[in-house]
């Protein structure tokens, strides 16, 4: 039976956690802060819970240099839940902004002063003619988000601004040129997935076309960063909302983090009343998916898994202690690890085929096929079997696409990446 020290786990998620974090967590699970109770037994209404949440928020803000005009909230439902939550909340915010415009046109100071029939009629006309949510589809996860918005809101309100399959023979693996994106005017949001875990596609940088216009106005950009968060510096100020599941680079399964600009929350922007949304024929979110409700309650509207937030906090403390230059230090390591693995694959083009285009290769999820001998399936089965014998596990590709996938998350040490690269080379030479 192999020990933990003998295994380097490249699974796509839940991912490997630092051993020291798990050791601390195991003690906290039995007896937290000498209280005689484990952390999972303390009330989520306790001061212990509030302190854990507040410290994790502060450490995340420090590590990523999150500006003060953003709020950090912890939610449940995973990334798939956020496919729905982003749609619900950003549509609501769009209605609030549009209502303010129409009230000015009607000469009313508030919704109560306005002629309700005129207001609803004007809003309904605006919804039918102007409401759009833009999606940049570059992989399986952004596709699911697009499909979920169409299911909940209606396909007439969703705009497929780009689909990378159209430039890659029907498959994901590239990011279309920004000049070809068909973005809507004043979209309720522009949504993309920064790193596609299944297809190994990562945006090399923030898209230029989503920057401010000549008047300094920015589109409302929403990004799923579940699988590359904490691995590189991001221009947080370019986004209205960023979300990510914890189970890749931050912690354990069970908590989802949302970084949201405060101008999408009260008092600047309150969600429309359910009554108004019903009159407009628009969906109303479950209260646990309401960002303003979760933010108002410091992520404690309902029973949050404080243990999972604690683990995330411990990961952040370890990162801050390891890298005095914060995320920049981790980014340098992440880039070096990816370079080592990709160079090993590129050295044997007759044996390995890297799936995504070089311009969009993910540093976090390295997807490739083992094509030697013409029998890819049996060769890959041998590759996986031999890799496991060398302590390299979790390398099987996603069930929807097959192949090999090395998830090079932050918890993979540089030595682990080198070990995989050495195995790739040795396998090719045998």
C-alpha cells in the first residue's frame, strides 16, 4: 500500500491538498482552538465561524490584491450553481439599471411615483428588444453555462458571441480571434470560463475587446475561474464578478467563492422586486442564490460548511507564507511546471499529440493523447498503468473526451511536475 509521500496526484478535482493543511484540519476537526469541540460541530452563528470567514476573505484579498470596492462571499452549489446564479442576479441588475433610465424618462423620482402601467410597459418593451447575455464558449463548462441560461431565461435572451468549435473542426481547442466575437450592445453580462478543465484551454490574458470603451465604460464581465484561480495575477478591476469552486486550487469540495463588485449590490444596485420580475416574465432566483442576501449576511444566510472555509483559509495562509510576493510567486512556479511538462511532450511528436492549440494551452490542465503504434486506446491504457506504478495517478482524461490529462494545480510541487516529465520521456523511449 503506497503512502501519501509516494503519490503525486494529478486529478482534475477534487484536487490534491497540501499535507500540512490536512494535518492542521484533522486536529481542528477533533478539537478546534482547545474548545473541546471540532470545527464542524461549532455553530455557523458562532464567533469562531465569523472569524474564520473574515480571515479567509482578508487573506484572499491580500493574495490576489482585490480592490476595496469588491465583496467576497462564500456560497454553495458549486460552479454549476453559479451558472444559474450569475444569470439570475445579472439579469436583475440589468432590470434595475433599465428601470432607473425609464423612470428618468417618465419624470418620476421613484418607482412609487411612476405610473405603474407605463413603467411596466416600457420595461417589458426594453426586455423584449434589448436584454442579452453574451457567452464566449471555448469548452465544455462555458457551453454548460450558456445552455443553462437558455434553459432558465429563454434562448432568445442568450447570445453565443463566439464558439471555438467553429474554428477547430467542430471541437474545442482554440480561442477564436477577438475580432470575430459578436458582442451585444450593453449586455447584461459577458460570460467566459478562464480555464476549461476538460479541454485544456486557457485564456492567455484578459481579452482586450472586453476593456473599457472610448468613454471609459466597461462591459459587465463575469468569469468562471474555478480551475486556475490563485495560479496567476488577474486584473480583478476588469471584472464585475469572478467565481470559483474551491476544490481545485483553494480547498475542498463544498464551498464556492464569489468576488463581486459592490456596485452590483445594495445600496448602489438592489435586485428588482419579485412582483416586478413576474410582470416582466423574468425568473426569480432562489434566495440562496441571491448575492445581495448572501453578502448582507456575511455568507451566513444559511448553514455554510465552516470546515471547508477553514481549509480554504489554511491554504491561503500557506500560500502567503510561501510566497512573499503573493500570487506572482505562485505564478512563476505554475509557469515553470507547465513548461517542463509541455517540453517533454513536444520532444516526441510521433508519440504524443497535445490536444489544444499552442496559443490556448492551459497551464493547469495539460491534455494530450498517446498515439504511438496507431492503437491509441491500448497505448494510453499502458501509459496510465505504468504511470500509476511510478506513483503518478489521476491522469485519465475526462470521460467525455478521453485521453490523458495532467492537472497541474498549485499543490503539485515542482518535483512532481519534473517526475511526470521524466516519465513522459522514458515512456516515449521504451
